[in-house]
């Protein structure tokens, strides 16, 4: 029983990640059921639970933003996260469209 509890705890704390990010600004419903709002600080991730808050940092300029996962994606190979347009503006990646980022789960 104790081994099961420890195993469950280890999986409950995913490790940070790095990779290629993009941004999107749709107004359709997200996978969580809420309407996508490009002006909010939200993001899409393939597996993190909805509501998870991440600190996303642009590796090129060091700028960071805190986003909330409310959608699934990205669906383009090689990308690890899609952020809203507002989040992309905060970390300086709107004009480039994509950026190398690192992210970590916060509080």
C-alpha cells in the first residue's frame, strides 16, 4: 500500500519541460468547454489537467508569463505548448509566431 501511495505521488508532480511553442487566437470552444479568449492568459497542452498553472519562459529573451491550461494541443509535431495571443505578447513571440520556451508547474 505504501509503495502505491509513493508511486501515485511521484506521478502527481510532473517535471518541467522545454520545447517549441506557438500561439493561437481562436474564439471557438476549448477542450475544457470554455470559449477561447485570445486576451486571457491561457494555453493548450496535450496532457496536463485543465486548470493547471504554468510559468512559461521564452528562452531567447527570458520573459515569462503565467498561463492556465484550458485546451488540448498543440497538434503540430514538435511543439510542446500553444499559448494564447495575450500570453505570446507577454513573452515577445507574437511577431515570430513560435519560440523556444521552458515551462514549469506553479502553485
